C-alpha cells in the first residue's frame, strides 16, 4: 500500500517555460502522491516538451480551458510574474489548490484579492519557496525552533551570482511592468523568504539601497542591500545580486542569538553554542523541487498547512515593496503585511 491509501493529487501545470522543467522533475520524483494530469501553455511545442512521452497528459492553450475541463485537484503556476495573481484567483475560485512560483503577486491590491480568494474558497495556497527544502535550512530551523540558541537577534541571507543576461535573452524580466521591479523581486525573493523563515516574526520596517552595477539595459536594479526589522525585535540583512559572484567565505545564511550562532554555505551548517564545542554538520544535496512538490502533495492529502502559504508570500512582497519605497525616498519605509490585508 502506498502513502495516503493510494490517493494522488492531480496537478495541472500552468506555464511550460524554463522553471517548469524543475517542477516536472519534482512530479516525477513523487509518483505515489502526484499525478501529472495536464499542461496549459499557448506554445504547443513547450507543452509537449514538458509532457514528454506520456500521451495521457492533456494539453491546453489556455489555463482557463484546462481548469474548466475538470479532472484536477491542484494547479502549479509557473508563469511570468505579472500573470500570477489572475491565475491563482481563477484556480482558487474553481476550488483548486495552488502552488505558485515566486513572487506570489506584484501589488498589494493583488495580495488583497488572493487572500480573499483563499478565504472564500477554503483552498490551500503554497508559495513555491524551494530553498526552504535544503537540508541545512531545515536543520537550522529545527535548532532555532527547539530553543537551543535562545532568542534570535539578527539574521543574514545572501543570494548573488554572475548573471549572463543580455537585452536579447532577458525577455520579460527586463521590464518592470512584467517583472515587478528588478533582481530583488526575482532572485532576491529567495533570501527574503529565508529571512522570513528564520526571523519568525512579522516584518514592520525596511531600509534599502538598490544598484544597477552591470546590467544597464534593465529597467530595475541588478543588486540590492536590504535591512528588515521584525515585530519580535529580529533584524535581518539581505544581500542579493545578478552582477557578481559573492566573495569567498560569504554565507548563504547566518544568525546570531542570545546563546550562540549558526552559519551555512548551503551544504554545511556550523553551530556555535556558548560553552560547547562548535559542531559542523554536512549534508548531501537534495532535489529541492522534488521535496517541495512532495510536501505540497502531502499537505493537500493530509489537510495540513504548507511550510509557507500566501501569508508568508504576502509578507515577503510587503518587504520588497517597502524596499522599493525606501530606495526611492531615501527613508525607512513601513511594511504592509498579511496581517493588514483585508
């Protein structure tokens, strides 16, 4: 007998572009709990590429047609940023659970509408925050939540790399209207949800400096430095960029607390608790999207809350929008979060 008495979540993929390949690989790693049932993409060739040799997977040009055709329990949204909110709401209003790539949406009005759709339909919305499933992240979170370090004071997260984007290959990401901004709302979204994960509170204010160091053809920033204060007193610092590789020794994440500290390069986790010998844990890489999709399916089948829902997604969006305001005005900006969304 398989898990959940053989029940599987029938998922329809919305958007068959680049990131969809990682999601499809995640489906394939969870055959006991996921049935890859349908794909919607206006480019038939892209949909066929994701379907592979499985002719049983239905293909649609429009996700609305896919939803209306039935036979699904959930959708997995892998669209350009500016199309996320409409698809999330359409699926929720059809009674379908939702996994949505980052960012959840682009504006506070869209956040209001998504929160309302989740509430009125009673569906699960999970944000596809794949880095939460890195073993070092999970181990660090367990130590923090278990109280080994006491109260957390500060958290640092980093996600930077040398991006080979050009004006010709950057596509919709080059325009703020479709991307929502620049690097911060794209790759920078990852260190911000990690920050949210470890801070454990609600973000209240932000100070940010944005830069365009190298990718001059972008409308938005290619690099960002962001400070965030949370309502529990934690202060977070994010560094993120498409312009450069981080310096040797730069941590993926670190935190300091009343009894010690944690630091990780993504593959190892070093803990230093006052009065004890430092401990170093090493982890084998995992398929983050396989773990993410498995978690999504399990949560639906078991009726439990995913690791991060629209609540955390809206909080992260609130930080990003406050960062853009802070960089524009040169002041500390207040954050509007899920707690204030109607």
